C-alpha cells in the first residue's frame, strides 16, 4: 500500500475570490492521479484582524 504525503491549506478569501482561488489550486495541483486532493468551501462566520480589530470581509482583505 502506497501512502501519499498530505498537506492541508487553509485559505480565507472574500466571496468574489472563491472561484478564482479554486481554479488556481486546481491548476497547480491537478495531476489526474489518485491523491490530487479535495477542496472544501465553507462559510467563515467571523474573522477578526487582531492588529486593527477589523471584522468580517475587511479583516480578510
């Protein structure tokens, strides 16, 4: 049994960048072979930038 090394990326983007981000990851990672991975898209209920205390989409920019 061959075990493949795995990596986990967590990326937060504004709504306008979800699809371009997915396409960029697929373009860079897709080999067509077993182990290419998966992309999970989830809502981010809240984000706070510690330095400025900005919240929501402003904190992600």
